[in-house]
C-alpha cells in the first residue's frame, strides 16, 4: 500500500467514526422512541419453551410459584418489609441494620400468623432475594446456630432450647473463626476448662488472636452464641467441642459479665449484618451448656470423646451446601440484569443488540445454564443431606459411614462452585459496561455481597485441599482392596479406568453424550489422583508436608475436576426427574453446554496427559461456541423464569419492560438532594478558579 492510499484508508476510518450511527438516527430522528420494550417483547415471543413451565421446575410446582408471587406482594405492600423511602444503596450502616432487624421482627410476627407453610417458606425466599443482609442474619440464626444444636445437642438439650430459638426469644450466632485462626479449626485458641468444684465450664480467650472474629450478629444483636472451644479436662486437652454461651441480657441488651463484643466496622458489603468480635474472660457456663450428642461430660467429671473427630465439623457440611442456594439468589439477579441489558442495548455499525456479539453471549450463557444446574443439584444434595442428618437422630452408625463423603463433597463444591460464581458475577459487570459500576444497578452490590463466600465458611483453597486429601485417602483404600462409596466409588475400578490412555472420541457428537463426558472426567480424576498419591507415598511420612506443598496446585486441580464431575452427575440425576415436563429438552441442552464447559475448562490437563490431541481440543472449543450461540436465543426467557420483580432487582437497566433509560435517569435524579454548589465548592474550588492571573491584582475584578 503506497502512502497516498494509506492516508485515504486512515481518512475513511476517521470518517466512519464521525458518521452519524444508526443508534443516533433512532433516538435523534425517530422521535426518541425507545427500542428496548420491542426488543424484549420479540425475545420473549421467540422462546422455544414456556416460561411458566420452567418456573414450575425452578420452584418445584405451581403451588410454590403462586406462594412466591404472593410473598413478593406482601413485601411490596408491607411498610415494615419494604424500603420505606429512598434507595437501598444510599442507606447508612446504622439505617441498614435497623431496617434489616425491622424486617426480621416483622417476618417473625408474620410466621406466627401465616398458616400456610408454603407461604411461610416463600416469604423467607422472597426476602432473601430482596435483602442479602436479611438473608445472612436469618442464615446465622437458623442455619448455623440452630443446626449446631440439632447436630450436636442431645434430645434433652433440643427440648430446652429449640422453642426459644424458633421464636427468636433467643437470638443466636456461631462463634467459630478467630482473629488468628480461620479454616484451621485444630489451631483455635479459645478454651473451655472444666471446673469440677462448681460443675461448670470456664470459657476464656487466652490471647488476642483467640478473639472470635467475623461472627455474624455478635456485634450488636445476639443474646447467645454456640462457641467452638478447646476442651480442657483435668489439665488434658480433649480437642474441640461446642458450647452455648450467653452474651447479652435479653431485657437490657447489655453484655454479660466477662463477655466483650465489638463491631467489625465498615465492610465491602452486607452492612445490615452486624459482624463482630467476641472476647471471653473466664465466663462460666453450666455443664449442660456443652452440646453432648457425641462427646459427653458426666456430672462426676468423666469426659467421653466423640467416636470420630470429624463429627465436630459436621455442622459445616450443610453450611457449605448452602453455597448452591445462596449462589442462585445472587446469580439469578445479576444475570437477569445483564441479559436484559444486553438485549436492550444496541451498538455498532448496524445497531446490533450487544447480546448478539459472540464475546458477549459466550460470557453470559454459561452462567445462565449454571444457575439452573445449581437449582437442580441443590435439591439432590439436600435430599441426601436430610437423610444423613436424620441418621444423626436415629442411626449413629449410618451417620458415621456417610459423613466422610458428605464432608468431601461439601468442601469440593464450596471451593469449585464459589470460584465460578465470582467469575460469572464479574462477567455480568463487564457486560453492562460502565452502568454496572453504578450502585443503583445492583450488580456491584451483588459482587460485594458474594465476595466473602470464597473465604467465609472455610477458605476455598483450604477446602479444595481437604477435598484432595479425601480423594488421595479413598484411592489408597481402594488400592488396598476396600470398597469406597459415594462420590468416589469410581476409584473401585481405578485399574480398569487407567487402562485407557487416550480418548475414544472420534465423532464430535460424542461430546453431547453425558456418559462420554463423565468417562473423560473420571479418567482425569483417576489419573491425576494416582500420580499425586504415588508422589506423596514416595515422600514418606517425613517428607509428606513438603511434597504436599510442592504439589498443592495440582492437588487443587484434582479437587476441581472431581467436583465438576460429580456436579454434572448430580445434575443429570436431577433432570431425569423432569423427563415428563415439556422443559426437559432445554434442561438437557443446558447440561450439555456445561459439560462442554467442564471439558474446555480442563483442556490443558487432557492435552498435557495426551488423552486429547489438538483436533479434539478444537472440537471442544467450537462446540462450546455453537452451544452458547444456540442458547442465546432463549436468554431472556431463561432469566424471566426466575420471576424476580423489578422492585427486588433494584436495577433500572434490568427492568422487565425494557424501557431502561428513563428509569435509570429517574433513579439517579431522585438521589440528587440539591443542585446548589456544595460547601466544599466555596471552600476549595472558588479560591482556585478565581485566583488572579499573572499581572492581575488579587480581588481587582478585572
């Protein structure tokens, strides 16, 4: 290209940038009529399934759909449940906390008045979508505090406490993590020392790092906590156990003698939850306040340990499983906002919907499929966990047999899935451009709300190593001839699995087979686990920790592959229950996309081990692109099926009717308290802009 043609080319490029684009024509010439409502109407008209049918699958039946609709109406109409004025993201920390406790007090009241159990459950679900701080306060009390009593308390202890807990006459929190210790529970420093003379335990924080830290509801609210402590009896440490410790006088709210609680302060999000810290200074509690289903302390001072130390961690299993339900709440909102915005926003030389750009729909459609997987697998997990929890009351032997696999699954799922949720949330933010940086469009707040999940309840890296340790251990059992069950049952056939060293995949359509994908992931797990187990075995006991650390990244990768493998299995098992529904083909399609996603995620492993070659990798990548494009057609109906009202989304760019710009401007304008210059303008700006120029005299007015 000569210099003259090059100059003409650059001139044409500049002219193209300066030419009035179709989007300008649309707004400036065609009477400023918004295209968003028509775009969303067309998206809905082109759906390949009935949204109502999909909603019934999400909510487990039409009765639950109706109950949730009524619950949302209750919130919108009840002045104690909804925002009374202003915008949620303009609340101060004190205002947010008062509002959150007002909502809890009102729902506790309504719970007693509402006779329909479906509506009671729907009201909690609707409020969880409406307020993350509300959801977390309820979670701390109902899931952590109450579950600890159910799992570790005797029937007599449950009879004593449960009615007060259910009716919020006792407000509970869960004191596990410490300033210097989080996931390393064996390193916790808080002590509970037996005093034989008084038949009491003495709860004490011996050091600064023993301070209980990040304890939800301890900062200002909780009357009691269940605290995990090192148990000292006759000078001997018997490990960690759980103790109910009163914190505040229920009549005055003042801290009890020996208890010091403070507030953590300003956080990145969830300002309505009073995370706090607790220090115990020789706080005495009766012997009966030790939770004694598994470990016991007799009145005569004889300590009986639990049959297995892992039982002390059992309450963390359902906590980690709730990552699936909590992720649905956050992702359903973020993806609804991002997908609707992508369908309404038009940009480009031909005024395209930005959701039609490949980079856009490939960043969002896996997330849309993923929330459906979370929904289906959530049911599968808790069906099993409810059975295991029942064993805790009826069959201790069965409970002991099931707990190791439940712990391994919960650790791996919490780590692998929570990491992916954070990726989806960031994709949602990026896909909305600068508008998602505004708090008034909610995505930034949702990212802040979820951010703690990758560390709270167990740091993800630590949990993935716990999962890997479980995999290495159960593989060793299988190698020794023991039968292993649950998520690791495939290790029973590890020799047969490893006889294959290259995929049988020839036809790209094989990738659409659930069984084929599971076979690939099974091989990868068995291969990686066998290699890592051999390395650790060779290191011996003396070199084990060094060898573990040297292979930590690969151990985490093993746990990730295993988690995705089992996640896909549970999803397929779950959607098999829906084969009779008209939306089964769509559920299967989303499962196929996420199966391809899992293969694509770990392509480097398959290529590194020679199981796939370059052509296989290309097929996987192309199939992923094709599947995302295919699912994009149903993007709007798939997020609509979650039936989240606009007042719950709190994001004008995600409005159901698609008329987003007037709503967005109105939201921002309503937050403008004054158009007068602020005080700092007169203090700092005015002197600068009125400073004399060179040669001028100050204040001459020239």
